[in-house]
């Protein structure tokens, strides 16, 4: 059973894992390992043992690798002789990267994490993968203390969830960034757009997004599209507007033909 | 005071205006005018007078033009000798298109409307514009029976709200369409992405979207971007992915420089 946990990494995701684990009775964070000499400020409230290098004296049931994708392989090399489960938490890295470890897995929470955003962890979908059945049982038992939304998925499926997550989260957020910039530079009030954002999302939970599509590109209304693009030139949004409009036109055209 | 209303148009927006007005005591829809010979099915439950042409015998306090942008000018020509207020409800058409009418205005609800989506009308932002002070008072009094969220905005501001509304609603919806197509063609479960969509939106109401931005493009992580694009080729999403990623890179690069 997983009780003692080591955490490698001090970013947003590490912060939220510490937060999740701290709330569960019977789980203990042995230590946290980061690159800085001292533990970053945001983590001080947890009163954890902190180290700036991976020590061989670590004895945990689970080693969570919570660093950028590029560094996962390196970290793994330092953990390969341990008996505990070594797990990375990345959407786009194959489980095979950990294959030199004795016991390994993936714990991927399909969510966006910021330091200053509070989350209901029990609703986060956790996509898990394990090197064998015993690890599978242990990861399942561990994560079920945090969330009720668990699924075992292979590396390819996880990668697809990750990419669609990038499209939905990163890209939607960027559309809001651009809209906020346009509204702000005209001294208008972004709050008028909140009910529209909420309805946009609410609708796609009731009907398919394809059915919910409206607007000039859906109608292939070239006059309105060009009028909008002409206006948007000064905000450096024209390429973005054209690319998404083209994609809407293509998608709906193909769909209508079927 | 506006009591008797004529409605020109039988689309989604007309449907919702009929729904809104029907709920208010003291307001009456005199008639609805559409292109079809008979009233469309969705409207039958309201038991309205229906006409397939604009009759000169109409006597209403308010004529709501709820047709596609391209037809507003034509409809207006048929209403120019009336004493009631003639109002269009479009985000992108200037109020000047109605200037031959005696009394005119604009009633623009900043929201997305579908036949099968129920809305809390009292929260919809209504952006109003009026030909003179008397019309302004009348429109304000009329819409305040429907929504608590009213603002008088000129045609340029309304156009900017409309464009940002297109970016936020139409474009976000399209990102969800593409994600749903990718998930579906791999027999995966789109429900795993709902908590992420909800958190994406919730976050931007707490912190600015620029602060909330995460992901490979934010980090200018070219290796991950190319890996994603390579995978997305078969879904015809690569151009879209590249355009939005480029825009994120440009936006964050410029912002970091400031």
C-alpha cells in the first residue's frame, strides 16, 4: 500500500499534488526535491523535508516525477534502483521512458493547474497506467483517496487526451486573451462577455458542439468575415481569425456533404 | 410606453424574443412576419398572428427586425413611414441603416441563441442604442422588464463586442468540435474533458487570461508543438494548431518584452 511519497519538482503541478496528498489521512510526503537551494516560498506552509538533489537514501512507496517533459528521463535514471513505484505525471510522455525502473507507472491528472486556483480534486479525471497488475492495484488504491474519476489508459490514449486538452484549454484561453486585449484597448467592459462564455460551455454539455456552431464562418458569410478581419488587422489577430474561420467553413462544408 | 410589438423574422433570435416578451405581463406581440407561407412549427405554441408579408396596417409601439444582417436594410424600407420604434438586433450593423424611419434604435443581446437551449434572460447583457432621448427612455423601460443587464453603447462599441463575441463563442465552440471529432474517432470518452473546460472558464473570471495561459506554445516548446502537429495531420487540424500556437508565442513574447 502506498503511504510514503517522495515528490520531485516544485512547479504548479507539484504544488497541487502536495496539496492533494496532504489532505488525505494516512499519506505522508517524505520529502520534496527541487533544483533551487531552498524550498520555494509557496511550499513553505507544508513544512516538508526539502532537498536540492536526489539522495539515494530515499525510501518511499511512490516517487512522483513532476518536472518538465524534457527532464523526466534524466530523473528516472537516478531512481532506477529503488523498490518503490516511480511515476511520471505527463500527458505526452510514453510510460516506456520509465522502463529501467523496477516498478513504474503514470498518474496523469487531466486538468489545468495554477498556484492561485482552488480545485475540487475529487472531480479531476486521473488517467493511470502501470507496469504490471500489482502496480495497477496500488496506483488505483492511492488515487481513489483523492479522486472519484479514475481511468486506466495506455500511453497513446493519454497522448490524445493531452492534445485535445491543449486545444480546449490553452487555445480557448488564448482566444479570451485576445478578446480581453481588444476590449481593454477600447476601454470597454469585458464583464458583458461572461454570460456568453458560460452559455458557450453550458451548451456543449447539452448538445454536440457541431450542432451548437453558429456565426459568420458557419454560414460561410464572406462579407462579414472580411469586415471582421479588416477591423482586426490593428490587433494582430487577422491570421488567427482567418485560420479558425477557414477551419469552421471546411468542417461544416464537409459535414453538410455527408 | 412600449406595449404592442411586431416581430419580423422567424429564426433562433426571433424565437427567443417571442419567448422573452411572452413572459412579461402587459406586453403583447401583435404579429410575427416571416418568409414562409405558414408560421414555422417552433412558433405554433405561442398562438400568434402570422403574416408572410409586411402589411401597412400594422400598428405597434415597437417593430423588432430579427432577420439576417443582409436583409435589415430592405425590411427597414417597408417600415419607414410608421410611428412606432423600428429596432434591429444585430451586433455588426450600424444604427444609421435605420435613419429613414421616424423613430429607431438597436436592441442587441450579447448572447448565443439556439432553439433548444434555455436561457436565463435576466442575465443577458442588452446593448442598446437609440435615435433620440425619448426612444432611449422607451427602449430602456421595455428591456428592463426582461433583463437587469442593460448598457447604452454606440454602433462602434457594439461592433467590437460582437467581434469579440464571435471569437469567444464561435471559435471556442469550433475548438470543441475538433476535439470531439478527435476523441470520437479514437473511441475515447469526451466526458473526461468537461472538468478541464469548466476550470478553463472559471479561471478567467478570477485571474486575467494572460496570467492563466499555460501549455507548450506559452513556453515556446517547439519540440512538443511539432509532435502535436505531426499527430494532428490526419485530422486536418494542423493549420489551426499552428496559427493559434504562433499567436500564443507572439502574444507572450511581446508581453514579456514590455
